[in-house]
C-alpha cells in the first residue's frame, strides 16, 4: 500500500531549515536571552514589515494577542464584541477573558467569513468592537465591515491567526482594523516550535499599551502602570520565527500551488471546492471542501491513506462552554451547515505533485459533493 499522506508534515519543513534553526537556537542559548530579547525584537520588525504595519508586539500565543488587542481598545465587562460563530474557540475565549460578551453574526457560505450585511442588526449601544476572522487564510470582506464600524463608531480587530500574508484588494491583512492578531501555533502557516502570537498595529499608543500589558504592565522595570500579564514571547520562539520568516512567501506560494492543482482536478469533477473571493489572496491555511456524508468520506480517504481534518465540527454558539449566551440550533444556519459539511485536505508546500494527484483522485472517487449556498430544508 502507498505511504500515508499526513494532514500536516512539520518534519518535512524542518528538514529544509535544520541548520539555520540550530544556529539561531544556539545564539539564544549562548546569550541566555530566553525571554523577549534581540531575536524576538528582530522577528517583530520583520513580521511588521511583511504586513506593512508599524508595530508588531510578540506574545506567547494568538489568544494572548487577541486578549491584549481588546484590552488596548478598552473592552471590558458590559461591552459586546461582534464575531463569527464559525471559528476556532480562541476567538471567543479572548472576548470572554475581558469580561465582554460575544455576539455572533452568521457567515457568508461562499467565503466562510462574517457576512457584512448581517452585522448592523446585531449592533447595540453596548457594542464596542467587530472582530472578523480571516478564516482558513482568506480575508473577511473588509470594506463593508469597516463601513459599518465607521457608521457606528466601533473598532475593528482582525483575527488573522490563520492568514499570515493574506491580501484583501491587493493589501496585506493586518492594518485594516485598529489591531490585527496572528498565531504562531506550530501548525499555522508561520509556526513556532511551541506557542507564539503577535498583535500588529499602526497606532503607537495601542502598541505601547500592549507591550506593557504583555510584561506585567511595566512601563519601566518594576514600575507597573497597569495590571498586566505574563504574555511575553520566548527567545527561542523568536529565533525560530526569525529563521522561518524569510521562507514564508515561498511556503505560501507552495500552498497556493497545491490549491491550484486541486482546483484543476476538482472543478470538472464537481467537487464543492473553496472559493477564492475576487477581493482575496487566499493563503490556504486550511483547504476545506464541502461533502455530503462526511464521516463516510473521511473513512474512505483514511483507507486510501489520506489524512484529513475538520475545521470545525461544532460552531461556537452550540458549544457547551458558551451555553450561557443562550443561542440555539437554527440561529446561524450557514455556520451550522458548514460545520456539518467541511472537510480539510492536506495542503502544505512540501507536498509533492504525486501526493497532490493522489489526494485529488481519491477525493473525486470517494466523496459526494454538496454545493455552498444551498441551505438544507431542515437547516
Ligand atoms: C489558532 C487560532 C487562534 C489562537 O491562536 P493560539 O496561538 O493557538 O492561541 C485564534 N483564532 C483563530 C481563528 C485561530 O485559528
């Protein structure tokens, strides 16, 4: 039987950069710069430059970045933050950390991101922030989101945890909102060798506030101007990310090459493939098709030696942890249908043409497509 094609292959990426990584880690170990330090600072500068923003504040996870972004904007108990229920739980957790209440708006079924036309109806006098998620690596439709935010005097925070180097209308994500947040969880498009994240902004004050908050609220040593957190990035993670940063463009192109190859096979076969919206440069953190009878499809692919994932099987408004919000099945039909149908295929730069062809033909042979935008009668 042919080799298994893993959903993710971090070892393959490591083989290509091993000596650079070892040298960078040695620099940290030789100088004991374990927390923040010069490697983290250099990475912050490179990451900010790559996204055409003035500041990047490196922290210990994407969730911490989201938390600090909301705090820097003054979000707290009694406030509401509008976001999508079709996201990883961390988006909503970060809102909860501030004491604010998450308020959901359904997705557009073609893009899987926040439907801008539904935001206005969810705004109340308590709304402070709109937090779109650039899900799977495709930017949310930012122009109408920014327009509604402006009309109502709201801030926008981009959850760009899955969208490093993604573009909206030719411009990198990261500066559409007041602050944008990225994750460097190992499996993300830019992954550390442990936890990591960053908040980016063009605003000097937000950057200064987040820098203080990540380090116990210190504005100088042992002077605590605000109640802060231990959210600093490790020196070793900064070193790893600094090595990886110059490769990110090529790795992203590699993901797009795989997506293009899938498209070539899937379009004529009628597979319900993800749509790259006309405004977007998708970076394919996740390549999710829609299938009928997903459990059977996933089993058949597993038998063909192809690992898949599901991002995400339960929308956040139906998660037990957030039952207190009082949402019910049927509240967000597009998110619920997506959660039932999506199936994520392997997508990374190290996949060979032969592996891509194997995945594509197995998908065509073993899955039954469904079409986006057709909400089930029982939905
Ligand atoms: C990964 C992720 C986060 C959280 O990032 P961590 O680094 O794991 O804390 C937040 N939002 C989305 C959409 C994510 O995919």
